[in-house]
C-alpha cells in the first residue's frame, strides 16, 4: 500500500547546525518521485526538493539535500547550517508514476515540526 | 508571475450550511489538485483536474463535496451541507501538463471551521 511515514513529530536543532528529518515510504510502483515541502507558520506550502526513483545521484538544492536509500525505502531530508527561518513544518510526499504520463496525486506523511534555536 | 491563490483564507460556518472554496491556479497550468488536511492527520488528496475534466476524484469523501472547473481556469469546491468533520485546511495546487514537470505549486490554503 502507498504510505509515507515521518516518525519525528517534532525536532529541535541549534542554529548553524545540520539536522536530518526522517522519511520512509512504501510503494509497489518501480517509478515514483519523492518530495519535501516546507510549511512555515504563515501557511503556504513551499517546494524544497525532488528525488526521482531512477535518479542515480542524491538530490541537492542549496542547503537542502535528500539522502535517498532506495533499498531501505528512505528519503531523509538534510538541512545544513540551520537558520532561524528554517523553523516550520516539513512534509515528505510521494508520487507514483504508474504507467507514466501526466502528474499524479501526492501521498503525504504527517509532517515534522522543526524548531531552530538561536 | 502570480502564484496559486485561494479564497477565502478562512471560513467559519455552522453545520448544515454551504460553503464554496475557490482556487485560481497559475496561468497556463492545466493540472489542478485539491487536498485537505484535517487536524492531526496526513494531508489527503481529494481530486485532480486536467483542464476542465476530472482526472481522478478518488479522494472525494462523499457526495456532499462537489468540485468544478468550468473553462479549465479557476476551480471551486462546494461543501453542502457541511458537517463537523469537514473542518480542516483545504489546499489547492497546480502544475504544468506532462510528466517532465515535477513540482506542484500550492496555494496558501483555506481554513474551514464547521461549528
């Protein structure tokens, strides 16, 4: 069954340190995509990073990197050099590509609330 | 370029009343999605439009929910009659047509409270 699991309801990190937010997934589709979104207190959902199931390299976007371990079905988000503005909810999501074609719906985890301490 | 907009930002209604949520996607985005987050639960997919056609409505909770996208531009989601369990944040997202585009762009959400 399609499922995203985020086991950390809340995390704390000291400013300027790195933090890893966990995400495991379950799918029987060999082709899928994994996403991380950030939701600050203002409510908007901000796309951070994407990893395709066939991508050979781990995705990176600035201070964000995705530690993709396909055999373990994990897609952890690593935020380096945390900033106060990183305090937010972080959601992991998956899209199964099926037979290909158009965008598909996203399946979401419960989210992790990250607090960055000064 | 304007992002995805949603109206209203908040709505408080009584059980049994009707509410209509509106979403304006990014211009040129043929894919439009509705999601809902109920307090303490995962964000759940509701439905997906491609232009004006419903591609996938498997997530719609029941027939009290009606979504439309006339002309393939903005979309509305009507809840009639509203029940207490309909409370939550309703997100709309849009994306370009085609599998090469990964990102879904989200609106700020509409927080619906049914009392």
